[in-house]
């Protein structure tokens, strides 16, 4: 939190000079809206048609976010006995944006997080109790920096059109260690047969998606449309394994393997429709709905199989896991209220709901099927202060609940059912200026 306070102070100092026009991040604060209510240069990653509403020649903006609270509640409903540790997590994000007007059209650029955390870390552990006790620990680091390039074009009668291209570089590193133990060897301490010293998986990807936006504005009302093309991802998976034997007579097994880069269609097209209406000079409300069509993606990754029985034949085998992910079509709803307490000071409240259902099937030596239902409910509060004619600062708090019901079947031999609920609280600050 001390780091967040330092960033907030520095941002306010850097972007403090006032100038022409008012600039505040209100659309994002009203439930994370993307189709209506201009957020200045940030519109390059939202509805690009909103860029055309910029009154000044140029604008700058910065945004930082830190997850101040993250609590996970996992309930195991399966017959297989599992002990799950409380995950340790870190999540943060930031965006820097710039826009420039060229005698009508407005060019916008944005760099940072766009849809996924810019930086995230997670450390978790689980113990499976069966004939052989398996203890697994997983440490994950992930980063997803994005670049958005957009152009907003003003049209007649208060309308505008915009296009955008968003590219993302993804890097995810997962280190997993597993101990295979005989719980009855020397009570109460189990004897561990084998250990995977460093089973490291790395996924690298480059993805891109295009967006087309439209905005129509009157003095009291605004409507917006945003159509995205879906996401094409070029990805590869790397694996490094190091199998350490407790039996010193057996050799340690280690090696590397990887898949080549391959293109996947990882997200389907989405249509977003939103509207905003000002009821009075001090009160307004907005609503937005998004529809995403069904998507089916077939992918490959590297995995390993470990044979620890009998001990004399212990081995590690690299596998190419082929799997198919089916994500059902879904609807997402958002909305919010805006209240202007006085000139230069306003408050916003927003909320959103999203439900998504997906299935993952893979075939290696056995067939595995994972079904999951994800429900996300969140709310946001924002305070927006005009520091001058062209500079505004917005402070945002957002809290939510993400609940996932997951069931896994392995060749009908056993199944696992989990209820995973995460409670989150994020603190963020955004500063915009126009000159």
C-alpha cells in the first residue's frame, strides 16, 4: 500500500498543470463501461469512437491499480480426500495513454493492462490422500502487457466512428513440485518415493483483436456500440522437468520439450451496446450489455507423466496434451449512477454481472473432462475531482466475488468437484490532462 501511495503522489505531481476542458475517468468507474462516457485517452482501449469527443488537441492519462485484498474459499465435494492451502496472490495493473487530434480525426495510444492483470503471482499447494499420498506445490508468475492503437472519426449530427487494434504479449511461468509418498512407511512421517524437483512450464503468446465503435451524443443522452472481432493468439508451450530420485541407485531424469508456435482463435466476437442519460444537471445513469458468441478452440501443450511404481522402474515421460475448450455464448450486464456534488467534484457508483460456462476435454493415455461455471459480481465506487480546467483525478475502489463450480472426470475412474470462491478488493487511481 505504501508503494501505491507513492505512485499516486508522483502521478498527481506529473499531471497537475491545468488547461482547457474537463477530463475525468467516469465511464470505467460506473461499472467498467466500455461503450459510452469518454475516459479521455483511455478510450483507445475502450470504444474508439469516443476519442472523437476530445475537445483539446492532445491529452495524457495514467492509471495504476493494486489488489489490496484477495481471499479464497475452496470447498472440496469429491470422494477423493484433498487438503488445499490458502493461495498467496499478488495482482497489479497500470495503463498509460495519449491522444492527439488531427483537424478532426483523433489518434489514440494506450499501453498496459487491457482485460487481464498486467502482473500477477500465485502460490498454492494441495495434498491428495489415496494409496499413495501426493503433495503438490505450484508457483505461477504471469504478465500480459498490451498495446492499443485507435482512431476516432467525427461524423455529422454528434455521431462518431472509431477503429482499434489491440495486441498483447503473454508470458506465464509455472513451477510445480510434487512429492509421491507412502503414508504408512514410518508413521507418522511418510516416506517419499520420488520428487519432481523443478517441473517448469512456460507459455508464450502474442494475440491480437480488432474493434469497431460507434457513438451518438446529444446534450443529455449518449448511445454507443462496440463490435470486437475476437482474438487470434499465436502461442507455444515449453517444458523443463527435473526428476529427483530418493533412491540414490536410480538415476535422476531431466530434460526439455516444447511445442512450436501455432495460431488459435481463443476468443469469439463480442457486441457491446450501452446508453447514458442525464436526468438533471447533477444526476445521470448508464447501462450496458455485452453478448459473446460460442467459441470452440483446439490447443496443444506439453505435460509429463510420472511412473513411480514399482520404484525400480521410475520414469518421466514428456507428453503432448491435446485438448478442446468450449466456451458457451454469454451475456454480461453493467450499469452505474453519477452524481455531481458541486462543480469539479462528482461521485459514481457502478456494478456488473457476468456468467460464463465452459468445458475442457483432453485425450492422452486417459480421457479427462473438466466442466466449469464462473459467476462474477462486482461493484465500484469512484470520486472525481477537477484539479484545473483540463486536469482531473479519479480514485476508484472496486470489490467483487468470483465463484467457480468445477467438476473433473478422469476416464470415469474418479472425479473431483470443487467450489472455488474468491473475494477481491482493488484500489486504483487515474489522472488525465488535456492541453
